[in-house]
């Protein structure tokens, strides 16, 4: 099974409630969150740190919301939560997990803490975890490599 993990951009609470309204609006008119019409930091009650897991095989995404900081512990706890709540039931015969991670943030290839936490997670859940990181994207947003499958372009 393959998983993509990584945090989306940090959002202020005002922006988060706007996103929540966009999700809840089609579901029910009674389920709405109050939000300012613009993203003013002085109006927010704090920051939220989203961290996502996308299950490629099941074509489902899972988001955890934190309120302190994006850390390796948060990323690995999110993966443990996914495994205990969903993965173990969807893939009872799994022997390993392939993680496709971005190159930045708490799950960066440069962070030894992330690697240490993954090793502890492997021992806890009894699976092997294979980690592959996407290449970093340069600041101008253009990465063209004809010898690789990776190609990112935005201007």
C-alpha cells in the first residue's frame, strides 16, 4: 500500500473556518462555522497545523489538525492514528507501508528525528516502512529533468 503524507500550508483560524464552511455547506445549512471574511491574523484565535495522509490505493484522504507546531512527532502520530483506525482494517495482510513524502517540513529527509520516530513506529505496529521523498522544488517552481519521472512547473 502507498501513502502520501505531508502538511498543507499552515492556516490561521479565520481561514480554517472558511475552509470548514466550504466543506460543510453542501452537507447541511445548520452546520456552519463563524469566520471573518478575510484572513487577518489579529482576528484569529491561533494557528492550526494540518497534516494529511492520502491513501493512494483506497483513493481517500485523511487530515489531522494540530494547534502547536508541525513536528516529527505530529507526523508520526498522524500515521499511527491512520494505521490503528483505518489501515489495519483496510490492509490486514500488509507487511510494509510505502510513504511518499514531500521534501520539507517535519517529514523531511533531512530530519533524523522523523527517521527515529518512524523506526519506533515500525516496532510498535510490526510493519516495515519504506520512505521515498519527492525532490525539493526550487523557489522559481521549475524543475525539469528528462532523466526522471518528476516534472513540476508553475510560474
